[in-house]
C-alpha cells in the first residue's frame, strides 16, 4: 500500500508548464522542461532554441505561417526562414516570450476545447466575446494577449460574453 501523499497528482502549474514545453518540442528541443514559472522566465531570458519555434510551427495542424502568426511571434517571414536554417541563433528574449505565450495559449485552449485541432481553429475564428476579433490577431500586443487569456478563462467557466 502506498504511503499517504505519494500518489498525489502532479501540481497544476507543473502540468501546465509541461504542456507548453511539449508544444515546443521538449525534451528534444529544450535542455530541460521548466519546473516552475521562475525557471521558465530564466529560460526565456536566455532565448529559446530556434528549433523550439520550428517544432511549434511545423506541428500545427490548421494554422500556417501568415501575417497573423508572424505578428503573434513578433518575427518576419524572412527572420523565421533564417531561424529555420541550420545553426541558427537562439530566439531573442522577446521572441522567446511571445513564442512561449502562443504555446501557452494553445495549450490552455486545447485543455478547454478538447483537442489541439479545435484549439487552432478557435484561434482563427472571430469570437463574439472578443468583439468579433480572431484570437490569433489579438496576440500581437500584450493588451490583446490579456484579452485572449481572459476570454479563455470565461470559456473554461462557461461565461461566453
């Protein structure tokens, strides 16, 4: 019989970080999966490896590299192509943060909507709760990111407007 407390489920925060890291290709693309938000912060300051962004983009089912995705990441198509080349430098802290945030929102939407495919489609559809804006378009600014995150919380709790 297991000792009391040893079978506890993994903390929610740790599962959330693992889901985001998985979308970024961990463990093969990241040195390690962050165990807490401070480790994630430090990893982003150092810059995510380019291959983490490439893994995220290449494993999208419905979303493709376009102006909206470029603005969400804060990177031109040409810069994305440079990062796709062999031996590319790590992403800047800003690009790393925006890449992480996109993966974080995609992970949260997947959890709420039930599948990654549905989450990607949701990102592209105009939302009544976002005044008919597409969530992917709002990810271009911190204020827009906050709107999308708040909307996801409302969806999670069944409050759509």
